[in-house]
C-alpha cells in the first residue's frame, strides 16, 4: 500500500532483508516474503499430517513487559523482536512521520555510546539491530549468534531504554528522510502507492505515509521525537519475542537482568477508528505528462485482522490475484498482454485495512486493463471461476505457510503477529486447517462483501491529457499534480 512499510511486525529483516515498502501495519499478503537466508529447522510434523510449532514460553516481568521465547536449536542464532504498541497512528497532528523518525534514531547512539560506537559494537560480533515504525506499532528487530547473547541483550536494552537523540543525529536523519520524500517524485510506482493510500483513506491514520510528508517532517523538532519515546515506550506497552538457540529459562533471566529497570508507566491510548469505505467510484488521475505507461491502483476498505471472514477472503484473493496462476495474471497478463505484472492484496489491520489491485499498462490500454481486472473480481464474487481454482488456492496457501515462518526471524514476527492481533494460541498450528476448511460458499460471501467492484477508489499515474476522457467512464475524475499528491497542504 504505502511506500514506507505499513506492517507492524513483518517489515524488518535485519541484515538479510531490508524493510519492504508497508507505511506502517501488518501487510497480510499471500505472496512469499522472500527466501530465508539459510536453512532452518523444519516445523515438526503433527499427527494430522500438517506441521506443529510449540507454544512459546510466556513470562511477564513485574514492570509489565511480556516475553515470549521459542527455542530453535538448529542454527546457533537468536532473533530478538520487540514490539511497542505505538506507531504512525500516534503521530502528533501536523507532525506525521514522528514515530518513523524516532525509530530511525534509536540506533543512532545511546547515552553511553555514540552512533559510531553503537554500530561498531553490533558489527564486531556480526549482529544486526534495526527499528521501524508501522501504522500501529514500532518494532526493534535484532539477530545475534548464540555465543554473543550477552552483547545482544546489552545493546538491545541500551537502544530501547537509553537512546540519546542527539541533535546532530536528529538533523542528519531528518535530512535523509526529506531527501527520500523528494525522491518519490521520480518513482511512478511509489507515487501510485502513496496516492492510493491517501485517496482511499483520506485523513484517517491509515491514509498517512508513516514517513510523513515534506511539510510534516519539516515541522518535527528533536523534542517531538523525545516526547514520543518518553510517552509511548514503556514495558507494559511492549512485547518481546525471542526465537533461536537459547534456553527459555535462560532467556527469561537475561531479560529480567537487562529490562527490569525499565519503568512501568501509563501510556496514552491510541484509538484508530474504522475508516469510511468509498461509496460509488472516484478516480484520482495524477498527472505525469512524460509517462509512456501508467501505474494503476484501485480498491476499497476491506477487513480487520480478527474478522471471521479473513480466511475466506485470503482464499478469494489468492484466486483473484495472489499467485502466478491467478485470474488476473491469466486473463490480463497472459491472454491479453496488457501488463507484465498484476497482483491483488489484502491488508488486514486492527481496523479494516484495504483490498486492492496493483498493476501498470501502456497509456492506450489503461481503461481496458481496469475493466478486464474488474471483470475478474466479478467472477470471483459470483463464483464463476475454473473448477479447480478453489483447491489450487487452498493448497497453495496451506503449503506456503510453513515456508513463510521457517526462518527464526519470520517465526518471531509471526509470534508477535499472533500476540498483537489476539489471534489465539492455536493460530499457527491451525492455519492450514482453517485455509483448507474454506468452502466455495464462504469464499463467495467474503468476496462479495470485501472484493471491491461498484464502490471503488481508483488511482492512475500517467498523462492526464490523454487519459482523462477514458477514465471518466469509470467514475468522476480528479486531476492533481504529483507534487500536490505527495506533499498535500
């Protein structure tokens, strides 16, 4: 959706994978997140023919910090993943990007270590520590060898409890963020992603880029970053997941040693209301006169993560555009040759996120691409799909899931995902069963409820002079410049 990472717990991948482009909440995608860096112990087989992951050992410190530990002894590495329940949705009005800038600064030095010293100590042991802000949470993610656990715990605690927020580091990071915001103008795909979020969600927190706009970032002062950390970072507002080559009791003792001094305190409640879905169709045409092909995004507000219709919708989305054998790929790319890449995606958050389609096409075939894509949505909603589509989708999702959580960092992220969204202790082990249990009628009901068709927010980035007339047949068209879209007043 957004150009900055929207996910709450899956964006960071430390040294192995840089943050993927999601503003900030859990992107629930049916596509793989990428190959793991190395072999990991396969999930244990269950008696039901699926797989089984032991429940993590759970400890709560006196200060309220929840600790979840899962032993994975196959690789001598330990993954840390600390989630603080405050992200971009908690940014002060007019200073959007505060949480993201604060997260960037966490590893830019502490009260006892300069930015260079901190970086050198992490690199000396071949470890990694990253931090990022999602829509509803901020995550600090790290990886260290089992033999360097003491170093890892020490650095993680120092980073979280004692960031320095030195003015010179703040100024440097702020300049980098502003430069990155300006660079969006040169990336039509990124423009489309940014514009779609704003066009669909409007002033709702999900419609704001986690990184902020040029105007909002310029308004952020160093004191704002410090205030955000002081108000939101508290042990009773956080969960720490540890996965890897470590004994659960040993992990709990080390967490107690390094985090017991973290003081419990009341934190402001972040209330994210349900976003209002689009009614009817509305089209935003972002004018890029020199474009020879246009970026296309369309969709609507979808589902919350805990909705019972989630699994049927994920299956429906897989049939539509969540895999290489999907209807969108087959009809729009393979048969018609209108694009090289097309996908649909479900983003489910604590409040309803989005269901969307993303693609591009030559300017001359933009309207045909949109219409043909909507035809495929109609087919899924009506259930007029190839006979084997449902089985393919269920088998694909069920088979992919163990691979998605195979590596320790992915498994740590999923453990936090389950905790953050309150999905239930049996979620991981029941995932395959729930996917395979989706029937055609449940899939159709969820598709009819959530896959957008008549109510639609559409964004096209391309030459307005040649596209506007065609797009008016889709819905009322608003034309804006790229600059105004990415830096609204």
